[in-house]
């Protein structure tokens, strides 16, 4: 239970006082992770050398979850080797995919009017994490492109959303049959 309380306190700290928020003027690479469905984005500014992340900052037009997750993630990778930061990112991406897969299938109620039949399923928390991780991947890609001679201000990548329930059967609620 103490571990849970410590985790909650850490999340609360990042929620109330986000770390590494803002623009990093001396960034060597800049990546943007975009959710085109909501027009939300995370922009990550990284100052790195060949082997390590020297400094990192981020900005977002997203919700508080996005800011909190960006704060936690940037603290995790700041000062790490590129190899370690990529491993952290890969592990978090695996966790994210498991989280998307755990989203229950929406219920369909055919007795309701058209447009109200399918239960709304929110992936907001997963999408926030997805934008943070995608912005990091985009920044790494930006660095590689710069080394390849491509001069651009930043590199943008769209998040890829997983709809795990699209291949499953929906839980149907039978329409009431009227007796004649």
C-alpha cells in the first residue's frame, strides 16, 4: 500500500508542478506527436549528443493528463543514454498497446435511436500517453534526418490508435419486440 501512496504522490506532484514544460531553445531535435481526431499534439524539444539526452522539454495543447504524462516521461529519459531512452520508450509502448487492448468492446443497444446505439468508449488517457511517446519518436527521427542532410524545423508524426474491439463481436442488447 505504501508503494501505491508513493505513486499517487508522484503523479500528484507532476500534475501540480509539471517538470520540463516549455520550449528548449538549444534543441538539437524537435518532434511532434499529433492526434488528428482531436487536433491535440505534444511537441518535444531534445538537446542530445551522439549518445545521450542532455536536456528535454515539451509543450502541449492537450489536457492535464497529457501534461502530467509528459512531465513524468521527460524525467524518465533526461540524462539517459539514447539506447536506454529508446528501451524505456519501447517498454512504455508495449504497456500502452496492452492498455488499448484492455478497453472493453462498446455495447450496442438497438432499441435506442440511430446515433445513440453505440456506447461511447474513451481512449483519452491512452491517447495522451501515445502523443507523448510519438513526439519522442518523432524527435529521434528528426535527429536522424538532420544527420542525413534534411534541413527542417521539426518532424511530425501522427499517433496510431488501436481499436481492439473492431474485430470482436459487440455486446448486443436485444431490441424489445412489440407484441401484435
